[in-house]
C-alpha cells in the first residue's frame, strides 16, 4: 500500500517538489513558531484528499474538486488562526488516519477505532501542546523533504538522479535519516531558549529588587536621620531636675 502511494506521489507535477522543500525549510527555520504553518499545510492537505476522493462520483463532476478546494482553504485558515485547537485537530487526524488505515487493512471495523484514536489525539494535542510544537515541525520537515526529493528527482522521466527513492523503503529510510538530526536540533534549540529565558528572568528579578530599594530609599533616609538626631541629643527625653 505504501509503495502504491509513493508511485502515485511521483506522478505529481515537478513544482510540488519545490513546494514541499519550501515547507520543510520553513518548518525547520521557524521551529515551534512554524507550528501554525505546519497545521495549515497538513490540515488543508488532509481535508482536500478526503473531500476530493470521498466525493468522487457524487453528483456532477465538479462537485468533488470544488468542495475539496473550499474545504482545504477553510482548513488552512483554521490551522493558522486556531493555534492550540489547530494542533489538536492535526494530531487527532493523524491518530485517526493511522489507526483507521491499519484496521481497514486488516478488514476490521475501522470507523470506531478511528474515532477513538482521533479523540486520544485531540486530548494529547491540548494537554501536550508545547512538546508537540517542538517535535512535530522537524518530523514534518523530514517528511516533506524526503517526499519532495522523491517527486523531484526519483522518477525516470526527470532523470532518476535519486533513483533509489523509487523504492518506498528508501523513502522511509530517508525520512528517518532526516528526522533524527532535525529532532536533535529542535531539542537543542529549546534548551537554548530556556537558558536564555532563565537569564532574562534573573535580570528582571534584579531590576525589580533595585526598583523596590529605590522606592524605599526615602523611608530609609528619614529613619537614619531620626536615629542620628536622637544620638546627637542624649539629654532629650530625660526628666527635668526639681
């Protein structure tokens, strides 16, 4: 099934490869800040595929493509605008697609399994949003880069420069080979961000302490002046002689 999907992807136009490579670059450079772009790209693609292939043969010939384009645009807008829910919807869709496809391949009842898996994905997307925003962009970038290279340089009609990528096992191996360093880079960038944030927090605490001391300085000065005046006049406060 995966080999058939790879063969279908290689029939895509050459410009699709450059779009995928561009998305991989954006996700890698932006890191967690590029999660909205990742959400928009993957949600729109998934919705387009579901609508286009799900509505084929329903009504007129233009119903499936028009509905798919409109649904993809709305999904992309949702992924850009809704940060937390966009990530949750993406993770729920990935869980549902993976579980449903696996059960369907075994000729089992895939609809309830996909619904349960999608619910788990939604829950994890909301409760583990920060961790997902760290790990998902590098994985997305690895998949886009490998698929872009496969579409652009694996087919024989385009020179077969990367002819080994005609085998889906090599494509999966390339995804893993790219994902490992990209995930390590993402984790290291998160460590650098935390150290920088901790440094700024300490600086802010020092500044707050300095401001508090400066605000209390007149009070301390008046207290010191009162103590000095009391020490300079030791007879003050003694009873008068009869």
